[in-house]
């Protein structure tokens, strides 16, 4: 579904991403792990279109998306969530998701008809809230939500765009063990949806989440991709253990 | 809803009350307030709701005024030609300036809008054929036909009031429609708005153009009201004045523009002590500056903010 | 004939550019270090000119009045910073714009109250009122040469201050990374006040020196302020070098454009067109320049921040 060839990005003298080749197969959950500063978020930025890439090719569903601006990539089915929660804080939970639904359902260059009358929009938004478990908080202003709930909304916003490929950037960031379990369960529900299977590229530090969710794992260190393989193989990969996993491979 | 009905009723009765008291000057003053209310409301759209700190808004206001002035001097004084022309030219200017400026952000955006406004100011200053620095007197007020004489202060007042009401109503619909929501979302979190699929640049530009067009209409009205246009209408100090109105009234609050215009012009009237007769080089007094400073420092939500608690946008 | 005109206008442009640099330097430092847009910067320029005129009247001597005006304006600047502007550092740009705009209104009125609404006289010092003969036979106002000399001297001094002294290093560190500078233990508050006072003194110098050429009147600050902003946008916010290059560029383009463009137009177009188009185009020349720089180098020519 997604194919990256020789992707690079430098910031001044710093090479953040160095010749990365990566592929994400349709329907899989592909985890991207690596130490802090490895370049994972930069790579996500390049895939989603918020960062221009210095060199290399990105193909999504067979077509090159190199010159495509971010909002067009979203329309094509490529959506991301953010590591640092980026929601519409002064809007209610329902309105947050409704905004994402609105973006893909007809033109928003509409100046007369009040949005409040568009019940279809809000019904769809509500069903997404049910998927992410926030249906009881639909009227709450999103800035008043607990951290874990905000992270769920974070994912929900990306989900509401009906993506074919979901880029999740550390969805469990800043979460305690209980909240993390809930997030993992949420993601599991998403990928096991009968109607539309979502492909996921998951950046994570939480190894529990990674090994429970991932079909394949890629490892990035210092801007380079050093391994891509099935989880058990990665666990036993010498180079990966040296560079990153170390004691983190608990059980 | 009831509050608005009361407001409209008061506004309609005002000139009649003034007539009864023999205080005709205040009818003209009130008309001026209504016109600046429209201009300030247009700025509030782009500044308060769109989050774009445009320091060149006076350019659209002044351009609209000049179009009416130039056409009037050239013999075209029909409302049906001059006013749409003013709106169209202001909208076009906003399209060009917005298209270029919105490629920048932050302080650069402020500076570049300011620079463009100054450019337009100098263009009009250099038009010696139309008064240049000294400005241009209009031979007559615009004529709408149908036997309506806009030189009558009462008729003029009610027409301006009707137009202001129409503009405010349209703005209200716009803000609650899809477009308004997107603009609010963009102001709240532009990055995420892009990330959920909105072409942010296009929305901001359209908001900018709509705001410019309304300012152009207000400009057409001020030209008619004072019978005189001068380049100082486009000066960045005038942009600052409009900004003061918006901040005084409440940035991003629906009534911020009108309230701010009313308050500022009333303050000016009170402090300067003399009747204003189309004085473009507004003679600001010390207290106005002090009040503005205090409001900015201590009541950033403006006067409308003190009155009503801010509810979630949606 | 045109050769002399060209040379004369380039010297005028150089002179104007150097004075613009004085304003732009203070403005860019305040903006770069404190991240504050200060519209009242032009008011300090105006206050400097007015104070200078008063001191000249009191002491009878231009050169005696000058340091007095600089110190007095620096004190005014420091007082403003400590009492009022300090509160704006943490606020957003819009708030800063409006607050300092209010300050413009207030200072304009205060000046009007103290000195009256008419513009006041400030004369060039005796001894510099006449022209000087330059190599090549051209005559040029000696006072304007003095301005060039003073401007260049201050530019060199500022360069040394910023690049070679410890204080200058702190200022540059602050311009590129405020948090780092604080973490390094610099007394940020006092540094800010000092920077602001320095900026005010530079404004006063420009105001005092340009006073005899332009009129000393209320509102003089606004017209030059916008030019100063154009300079720092072109030069790059926070960069003294950028302010220098930008100021010279703007000074030369503006002065020479205004003088030479109408002449060029008169040769190319009908007098009708030339008399309308010439002045219009020359006025907007620097804004076109700024727009062009922003398109190709949005951070300015020498951005201080990474």
C-alpha cells in the first residue's frame, strides 16, 4: 500500500532521515520503533506531507504522492495522528470529529445553511465516538478531557477521515499502564473492524503495544532503517538488540 | 433573539428621537457609527474569527471609498453601478494582497499586509487627477433612483442601518455555516485542520476576500456620508484605528466590531468636544490611547467579553 | 549633469540609509531578543528629535545638546521598558501591536501638549551649514556629510559592540535563543532594559541628526517607522548585519528611486504619464523590494534565528 524508496531529510547539518526504504502491505499493522531522535516522527511527517522530502520516492496505492500537499494526501486516504496531542481544544468532542467528517463530505464553501442542521454529519461523528469509546463525552469541551481521552480523540480525528492508511505517532504517549491498555484495545478494535480494514503504520515506544499489535516491525536508528521483519525475528535480531531493545525485551 | 429586536427597534427610533429633540447632528454621527461598525465587523471576521492579523485593512475601506469618489467625479453616481464597483475593486485588492500575504505567517504577515496597504495609499496619493494628497470632494451622494433622495439625513440613516443589518445577518449565517466552522477550526489549530483534509490556504484567502469586500462597501458608504475621500483613509493609522475598534469591542465576538466602533467614536466625540464633520485625520486624544492601553493589558476580550461569557464556538 | 545628480542622490541615499540603520538596529534587537513588535519605536525617534531641539535652545550648542538628548531619550526608553513594555513580552503579537499603537497615540498627544502642535525648528550646527567641495568638483552639503560620518562611526561601534564584546555576545545569544541565554545565567531583565535603552538612544541620534533635514513634528515617527520595519523584514529579524544591509538598500533604493525614476519616466513616457506614474512607482519601490525578498528569502537576507 505504501512504498518508500531512499527517503532522506536533512535539517541544516543534521541528517534526520537517511535513505530509508520501507513498505507497508495492505491490511497489516506495521510498527516503527527506535530510540528517541531516530527520525521516526520526521519520517511520519514526510509520509503525511507536512514535511517536504529532500530525496527519494513515496508511492501510495501505486501512485507517487511526492508533490501532493498534505490535505490532498488525506483525501487520498492517508491520515495521521500526532505524538503531541493536536486537537481543536475549544470545540466539543463531537464537534472535533464532526469537523473531520465534514472535510470529506461535500464542499465546505457553504455560507448559508447552519451546520447544526446537518444531522447526518453528527450521526457519523457520533458513531466514530462510539468506536473510540468517547460517546459519553460528546458534549464536553475537548480541552477538559483527561489525557488518555484526548489521545483517543487524537486517533478518532484521524479515523474520521476514513483513511486507508493510518499513521499513528505514539498513540500511547504519556499514558500510564491502564490507559495504555485501553488504547491498545482501541487500536485492536479498529484493525479488526469487519467493514473496512484499516492499514496502520504505528510508531511506538511501548513494547507491549508493539508486540501485541504488530504484524511486522521496522527498526530505525539514527535516521537509518536497520531491520524489517516479523516480531519474533526482530526480538532475536542481534543488531536490533544492541542498538535499541536491550533490556526492553522483557517477556 | 429578543435582544436583537430591541436593538433594531432602538436603532430605528433613534433618528426620530433626535428629530424630536432638535439634535440633528447626532443623526449624522449615528450614521457614521453604523458605517464604521460595518468596517470593524469586516475586520473582526478576518482578525477575530480567522486569526489573521491584517494591518492593512484600511486599504480595502479606502479603495471602496475612492471608487465611489472617482466614479462620482466622472459623472457616474448611480448606486447600482458605483457601490458594486466599490465592492468588486475592494474584493479584487483583497484577493491579490491576500494571495501574496497568506504565503507568510506571523509577524511577516502583519508586515506584508501593512506594506501592501501603504503601497495602495501611495498609489492614491499620486493620483493627482483625483486630488492626490488633498483628497477628492464628491459632487453628490450616490443616486439609487426610484425617487429616493439620499441627501436626506433620515433616508440615508435608514439605508445605512438596513445595509449594516443585512451584512451582520449574512455574517451570522456565514459563521454558523460550514465555512464559518472551518475558519474557526483553522484559527484554533491550523496544523490539524490541514491534517484532516482542509486546504487551509484557500479558506483563509476566501475569508480575507469576503472581509475586504465588506470593507469596500463600508468605504463606499463613508465616501457618500462625508462627501469627501482622501488617501488618509488607506493609511496604516486608519488600519490601526479599525483594529482598536475591534479590540475594544471584543476580538472574535460577534458584536465586537459594532460595539467597538460605537464606543471609540463616542469616546472620540466626547473627548474632542467638537462636532465631527468628516474629519479623516482623526484627532486622537490622550485618554483614548490610555483607555486602549488599559483594555489591551487588562481586558483582552474587550468590552463585549466583559458582558458575556465566551461559549464554545460551535 | 546626470553623473553629478547620480552621485548626489547616492550620497543622500547613503545618508538616509545610515540613519535608517540606527532605527532598524534598535528595532531588530528588540524584536529578535524580546520577540516584541514595538510600534512605538518611531515615537522614541520623535521624542529624541524634540528633546534635541529643546536642548539646543537651552544650551545654544548643537554638539552639547546631542549627548544630552541621547541620554534623556535612553532614560525615557528605559522607563517605558520597566513600567510598561516588560508586560508585553509574554503576550501575543496582536496585543503588542495594539498596546504599542496606543503608546503612539499617547506620546503624540503628550508631545503636542508639551511642545504645541506646530512643527519646531532644529537647525544644523553652525559650521556645517554650508556646502563642501568634493573631489571631482561636486558640491555637497557639509551637514549631510557629517551625518554620513556619524552614521558610519556608530555602525562600526555597534559592530564591535555586538561581535567583539562580552555584552554583544550575550545580545547575540539572546537573539538566537532566549531560553539558552537565560539558562546560561544571564540577567535577562537587565539585559532587556539595556538593549531597549540602547535602541532608544540610537533612535534619538537619528532623530536629532535628521531633524534639520526633515521637519520636527508630531507624526514624524510613524512615517519612518514603517521604513524601519521594511528594513528589518528585508534584513532578517534579529540581525544587526541584516539591519545594516537592509537599511542601506532601502535608503538607496528609496532616495534614488524618488529622484531618478521620474526623470527616467519623463524620457520614456509622455509628461502626463510620467507625472502620475513616476512618484507613485518610486513611493512603492521599497515595498516591492520587500515583497520580492519575502518571496525568495522569507526569513530575510541574514536571519539571526536558526
